[in-house]
């Protein structure tokens, strides 16, 4: 990879770390900035010129974007701009929620099965079974069991993602268990949990973290797909997925209902993926080659 | 691989791709004598007696025939029947069947088939059940003549057996009609103008019908379900396309000929295409229904239900549901507007200027304290969802603590069977719609009934209304019927079994080569021809 | 090798067992009642209760599970509650379009994605590499139904080049068959292709840095020979793995693609069945998908022996 010539004259301290970072990993920085932007937008939604995203105004339905309605109005007369901004909250919540929950649960399961043969035999069979069911299908089936709510969507998608995290962690644990430094630690009398905490966990963090970002991205898309099918977040709560789902019949006459949330969703998922790539590069240069 | 071979592959691939894309006939056009039709729903059950689903009813009209049928003046006309007489005491009806009526398997239609079919229908259908209570016996004089002997007069007998909408008393072969009324039939043999090609049926995708060459249509011109059913094509394919954007693109491209029901918002898109005609061929339309749970608070209180009458705005609901004003009208009646029994008797609370103050006052009188109300909506049913979203907001405005719960239709119709309170999975309101023919009078209008636990979901109890309904069934003439119907409606606007949310028409679209589409509340495929 | 296959197949039994129990239990506790859907809008609670009993939905869990399992082992997946047709027949009807779509997508994406990944690895660090990677990441990020609508709008409606919807069997003509599958394959395959391109690139990079590659180049072999003859062959194992994993992704995507393009395949059959609570279909299809996934993984593992002579079972 061609490196720009270093200005020999300039003292090393003056090479600003930020500029270095930007030059070496432009995509990651871009991704992180984008993500921060989306997050800020979600948090500050009430102050960014929005109206109540739930208020229905049949008279004003299906208006093209204009001065009054920056992204136009949907079939119920609701302001698409406001719904898109508030929708960021839901989509980000789903993404982060699923990533967090599946990581925590997956870690727990992976650690347990990595160490205990019996637990491994029983639990991993179950995980294998779950993994063999296509994730979207599993999520739809789970959603069909309960009433539509944000919590249930997060839960349903989490359940379909947990097996992969568990498998990843278990793999790391299995390979680490045999490592000399672990055996040494155990021989030196370090307790089981201390070994876990000081030796095993730090080594699982890197791959799990990278995995978590990809889970976040895929969860956001899965939520959109679930809403598209009609098994996602409740319709009046705006999420990018269900704004698009409601607008899909009008695609040829009022494409803006799908286009705006679609762009936002794609950009956010893109940002998360870029951050994930960057994390992977940073945390383990070896992994960088792998992906 | 060598450099030469890779280059060759790349060129070959490019040529192949270009060839595929360049082939002119990009859209599989529908051929001469076949109509490709997008139906309103997916055909799942073949038994129009066992289920009331409209799609199965439509299938029934394709493959079966009826003894009598309703014409555009709401009068039952003979269809399979040639002549009939009624005894002076009005207790014996004798029917003689037309000649040359045959089932698809070649067997002639006999009286026994008719009697068995009517018996099965009377077990399931509400109108039929009412009739059954008056029937003494049905006996066949010979293969073409049979009679129905009543215990007491039933003036609406012909209307009953000529019923237009679900459940329609279709005539099936005796062996099929003898199937228990709670079990689905599997044999679609009928005597109707089309034959069902069961081998080509792909549920969820395609249902195929071919012309029945042995069908002998009546001589009269077609009028709703009555008159001559002349089939002018060889084959009809029902293609279920669930995604309306895809369906719109398909009809625009000529891949289908006729889209039965398009979302009103897509009308401008299709109107731009000069090869497609968008029309309203449904004279009665459909009516929105906002239904209460009368068994549980808060809507077990009459005042609470009346409060809703003062805030529900039919114009708002209909605008969201059906878009352009051409597709809807307000209907401040418990009957289908545009039919004889409809009037605005007692409709002032619903019709007048919206009065949130009065509504709030009623809430106070009823002692409403902010308890949670559960409104159920179905995300996969736009008509249901539109009503729910608008009404939920209107209720919130006057201080209702609305919990709008979304689920799919399957879950909703399961949940609405629950009679318990809302913390035991119960509900307070749900929304649905009925087609015009199902609400034209007190006999057919089942949401209007007040027979408590035996009533339709919501279970209103209104003995006064029930008594008046019984009187209506025995009313002497049209004038008496109208008066009683108006009285029933007055009572309804007081006890509020449900709130009518407006009348809407779902437009249909067909390509310019199609002629002869019958204007009727039910879609019929006979009389339609294709250039 | 043979013993390995047998061992693997036997190992799938507990997995399938888990899936079977899981699927069956899931539906057992589901709130929607097919009886209510069947009875229709005009029915009363009595009607529903009657149908419920008739469908055997009142029987205890173990009994129902036992019945069903017995049937499955005899190749009978039960009867659809709504249409009264055997589930095996319904699935058989819908198998062809889904398989056609999946295979076409596989072919299309592999044909484009692997070369792209190879090129990106070969020109690593240049703008070509960055472009390919950017497109790949974009491919992950756009939801497939948005892409599907855009494709339909551009290619079918505006440019009139390709059909909007539907499926034509290959028996009815090769050209219409392909024409109907082009847009769906692209919509479905973009995510899959993106993944394969990335893995190919990464795998190739790994291999390209190896000594034997430099030896080959030093020997004077042409670049394409080096790339394909040496590098790709060695990079094949992880690529094959991803193809296997990606199949699960494909099956998930098939649901949306079939809905938008009105292709009468298994994806739509399943979604319709789930939303209507047609239990026998749901159970049958999920079981089928799981079996397919397991078998594909087995096939991928076996392919390792072909691709990498060091792998022996």
C-alpha cells in the first residue's frame, strides 16, 4: 500500500494523530462519523424541526415533499421527515439492543459450553438446531407468537443471532483452554473465575466485538424485513422498516416514502459495517486479512 | 486456464446477456381466449358453505349454480328453477327445475341434489337457520320437481335461497352435499358455467377454471347474479399477487388482464396508462364497522358507546381508507346506503358536526376514569388498519387512554373470541368491514343483532331490537319493512351495537381489450370477453 | 470417507430432533387459532370451538407431537388445515421456483463475486480495490426489497426490458425462464455476492502473501495463471465455507424476493402459512429447511476434500 512521503522536516510530535488516523483508515472514520450523526439525530429528534410523528391528518395525506413537509406525508397524513428522524431511535435501538443482548447471552453460553463437556453436548445441539432454521423465518415465527412490540422484535431477532455468537465464543474458549499460559495460570493456583476474567475473556472480546457490529447491522435490516412482511414493530411506532412497509404500495406514485427511510437505513447500516471493519482491523491485524 | 480461453468466456457471456435482454417479447402477454385475473384474496378453501370467506364465495359462483339469484333490483329471480308455485296458504312452495341441467361429471341435476344442498346450507348460514325453523319438510316429487313445506309462513323464502353473499346456497351433487356441514368438501364438482381444474391449483398462487361447454344459460340478459351466465372465453386464471406494487406493474405491462380490487391510492398510476380502464363496478360498495366489546368495561356502558358517535368522523376515516372522494361516501345508516332499508333515522349524533364537548360530557356521566381501552388492528389488512389508526387518534383527543395493539389478522380474529377483561387478553374495540349485500336489511345484517352471547363478536344484548327484527322478518310489504327498519335503526343509534364508519368502493381495473364486466356487488366472470 | 459421511448423517439426527420439537412447541403455544381464521368473519364462538375440536387441536401436546412425528417418518407431513391438501404436495408444487431462483442466484453471484474479489485482491490498495469493497459493503446495507422495487421500476416499468413478476418453468422455454429470474436474482444475490467478494478477497490476500506465490511469479508464470491456477485453488476452502453459510442468508432473502416478484415458491408459502397459523405447513417447511441446511453443510465439508488434498476425514 503506497504511503504518502513523510515530511522529514516536521517534528514527529506534529503529525497529528487524528490526521494520521483519517489518512490510514478513511472509511472507518467516515463510518464512525456517520454513526454519530445518526445517533445525534435520533437523540435530538424533538429539536430538529419535527412534529408529533404519530399525529394523523387525513386531509394532508400523500403530499409530495415541500416547504411544510420536507419529506412529504404518508398515507395517514403523517410527516415523513418527523417519522424518519424518530424512526432512527427505533432502528438504532433494535440494532444496539440485539447486538448487546445477543452478545451477552452468546458469551455466557459460549463460555459455559467451552468449559463444560456436558453442557456443550446438550446446549450446542440446541444451538445447532436453532442455527439451522433460517434467521428471518425464525424471527417471523417467534413474532407470530406474541403481540407486536419493540421488545418482542428485539427478543425475536436476538434469539436467531445468539447461536452464532455462542459458537464463536465457544470456539475461542476451546482453542484457548489448551494454551500453555492458561494451563500455567491454572497450575499456579489462579481460580477458575480469575482465569476466565483475566485470560479467557480478553481474548474473546475482539472477535465478539467485531461480530457484534455485524449483528447490529443485520438486526436493523432484519427489522425492516420483518416490518415488510407485517411481523415487525407496531405500525404506529415509526421505524425505518415499517415506514417503508406502509409506503410500499405507493412506490410508483410517491416513492419518497420508501426512498428517505431507505437511504437513512442504508447509510446507518453502511456506517455500522464500516466501523465493524475498522474495529476488526484495529483489534487484530491478522483478522484483517481474513475478511 | 489460458489467457485465450478466459477472454473467450468473457465475450461469450457478454453476447449471451445481450441476447437475453434484447429479445423483444419481454412481457408474457396473456393469450387470446384466456383471462388472467388478480382476485381479492388467495383461494384457500373450496367449500363456500363451510367458510364465509368472500374469495370462496366467488369461487362458488364460478363452479356452482343456484336455484334463485338476486338481480339488480334486489329481487330474487329463478336461475336453476324453471317454474314454481306457492300454495294459497303460503305454506307450500313447489319448484320445477330447468331442462338440461348437468353437473360437471355428466350427471343430471336432480331434486335430491337440491334438497341435500339446501339442508347443508341451512345448518351453517344464519338466514338459512332462520328459515330452517319454519321448514316442516322438503320432499322430491320426482327428479325435476320438489317442494318445501313450511310450518309457518316465511315471506322471505325466495330471498333466502336466492341470497347473494356468504353463505350462498350453491347446489352441489347429493353425494358431496351429504358431507357433514362442519367438514370441508374436497370435490369441487358443480353445475356452474365454469369447471375448476383442480390439478392446476397452486394455493397461494394460481387457480384455474375452464369453460363448461355443457352449461345451458338462461335467455335473459345478466343482472347481478341472475339472468343468463354466458361464458365468452375458454379459460380463466386467478393469479394471486399479494404485493400491490407488483400487481400494478403487472397490469400496466399487460401480464394480467383484470385486477379485481386495487388500492384506491394507486388509481392515478393506472389511469396514466391508456391501455387500462379503472372503474367502479360495485354499486353497493363496502361498509366499515367499528365494533365494541359489550361485555367488558368501559364499552359495556351505553353512554360510553354513544360518546364515540360524537367524535368518530366518517370523512376522516374514509379519506385515509379510500383516498379520493370518488371512492367513498358517508353513510349514516346501519344499512347499506343506496338500498331500500337505508335511512338517516336517529343518525344525528354521528352525522352532525363533531362534538367533542358532548362526548367528554358523556364520558364523565358514565364515570370514565382513564381506564385503558384496547383497540385491535391488523397490520396486514389496510382497510382495518386505516380505520383503527384514525379512530384511535380521535378517541385519544377526548381523553380515552387508548392502547392500540397491532397484530396480524389471524391473531386478531382469534383474540376477538375472548370474552374476558383486557388483562385476561380481552379487547375493547376492533375494526372490520362488510360488503354491501351483507348489510341491506335486518335479516342479513348480523352485526346489528342483539342476541347477547350468541351474537357476533362483541355480544351486544338488545331485546327490543331483536323483537323488532323478528317482526321485520314477517312484515307484510315493503312499506312495513321500511318503517320497522327505521325503528330498528333508531334503537341502534341509542344502544350502539357498533359504529358504521362509512361506505367505500374499491375500484377495479382491466385492460382495454376486456368487455362485458358486470356491474354488481360481487365479481362475476361470465359475460366477459376479450379481444 | 464413507464412514465419515455416515457419522455426520447420524449426528444430524439429534439436531433435527431438536428442530422438530422446537418447531412443534413453538406453534403449540402460538396465540393465533387456525380455527378462527377458517371459520371466517361471520362465525360465532361456537363455530370456532367446533372446528377447533375437529382439527384435533384439543388433544394433548405429546399425542399431537407423536402423531405428527409418526407421519413424518413415513414421509407424510400432514394436511394443510386450510386447503385440505397434503403438505408434501403443496411443498412439491412450490419447490421448483425456489430452487430455480436459488440456483440462478448462486450462479449469478458466484460468477460475478469471485472474480471481483480476485481482482480486488490482485490490485489491493488501489482504487479498484476500494471501489469493489465499497460496493460490497453497500450490498450488505441496502434492504433487498428496496433494491427489488428500484429494479422493477427501472428495468420493467421504465425501460420495458424485463418482466415485472411471475415465474416461468424452464420446460416452457429457456429464455422466458431466465428473463423472469434475472431481476429477482440480482435483488436476492447482492448481499450474498457482497459477502463472497469480501471473503474471496481476504482469502486471496492471505494466499498471495505466501512464498510459493512469489516463487511462481519469479518463475515467470503469467499473472492469470498465478492467480487462478495457484492462488484461487488454495483460497477455495474458506470461500466454500462462506457459500455454505450464505445459503441460510439466501433462504431468508428468498421470502422477501418471492413476495415482491410474485414467485410461487416456498418462501411465500411459509410466510402465508405462518400468518394464517396453518401449522402442518409451517412444521413441514421449517423441518425441510433445516434438513437442507444440514445437508448443504455436509456437502461443503465434503467439498473440502476435493479442494484441499490435505483434508482427510
